[in-house]
């Protein structure tokens, strides 16, 4: 199973660690989407920056 992740809010003015987390998921600009595996590491990243993301299960 995997998760489809979309960046829906800007990274401008966010904490450096939150920007790095988004970049590690492959999200750099608003509207970027990526498909990531559903595992503990990915879920932790999603939880950290959930206020910036839209997540759907695939």
C-alpha cells in the first residue's frame, strides 16, 4: 500500500526542519505530488508537516 502526498501550502517562512522534511518527500513547490510507501518513516514525516499536506491512500 502507498500514500499519495500533495503539497497544498507554501514552504515560505516555515521552519528549516519542516522545509527539509518536505524536500525529503520530494515536495518543493505548491501542487507537487508524490507517491510514497506506507511505512513508519513516511508516516512520521507526514505527521510532522501535516498542516502543509493533503494525503490520500492508494
